[in-house]
């Protein structure tokens, strides 16, 4: 099973990615988590990525692509993976296509989790009180929403044209959304 999970910041991708990955026995790979772990450990990648995360801007494609390529080469991803937060640019879509082609693999599905814009801001401001993410301040939250809408949301057309896209309503409680996602993955794409 090779899956992509799309959605704006605050849509619940991370939470749902972990649940789906556990259900399918595949790793959930989050580029945001990879960058945050590298920042915490003060690696070279972390030092380079920090300024972008703090500004709510995308990390340059080459750094991001290299990180994902290395992660997907690990043994636990050999039989499948769920990518959360990647690809986010056209160059990343192209790079992922290459990575898949090299292994002779294809994507099984691409899921878009959608949530009302006001609810997104509300959720992220709430998360700011419990988690210590440096990018969960209101101006950076708004910036991340803009970047998603401008740079990433249009990429869904590519996967729609390939017949892979499934849209799932991300409003409501966590269990309810997981059930919707599982149901969407069981039905053919439209
Ligand atoms: P969110 O979706 O809430 O913004 P993430 O944890 O997915 O949270 O991402 C946090 C930050 O990590 C992004 O704002 C960006 O700086 C960086 N990042 C994550 N994924 C990518 C990507 N595919 N390309 C470039 N930057 C990324």
C-alpha cells in the first residue's frame, strides 16, 4: 500500500496518518516530523531547515527530496508507506514519480482531507497551547495556510487526472474521520 495524505495545516494529517499506517502495517512518513527531529538533534539538515519552518515557508525541494528518498530506502518502507506532507511542490511530485518508478512501484491512492478555514486556525491555535511548535503562532499559521493554498492545493489536480484522488471530510471527531478515510480507501477513486 502506497498512499499520500494531503490537507492544509491543521487538517489532522499527522493524527490520521498514524492511525491509517497502523491499520495497513506501513510506516507513516511525515516530512514535518523529519525536519523537527533534525532540528531537535541539531543535525546539518536541522540547521538548514529551521529558518524555513519558523517562517512557515517550504524547505527547499532538494533538501526535502533527499530526506524523503533516504527515508523511503529504509527497510520498513519496502512494502509500502503513507506520506504525510509530501509532495508539496510540482518538483516534489516529479521526484516522487521518479522514486516510485525506480522501484517499479505505483501509488494506490491519494487522499485529500478538507476542513473549514476557520476551524483550521482554531485547531492550530489550540495546539499551540499544548505543543511547543515554534510555527504555531497566528501570523505563521496564516502564512502556512496561504502557502498550502497557493503551492500545494493545485497539485491535487495532477492526482485527480490520474484517477487516484479521494476527498474526505476532515470535520468532526477523530474516530469519525478515520472511519471516513478507511471507507474512502475501500471504494474506487472518482
Ligand atoms: P503543517 O502541515 O501543519 O504545516 P508539517 O509538520 O507537515 O505541518 O510541516 C511543518 C513545516 O515543515 C512546513 O511549514 C515546512 O516548513 C516544512 N515542510 C514539511 N513538509 C515539507 C515539504 N514537503 N516541502 C517543503 N517543506 C516542508
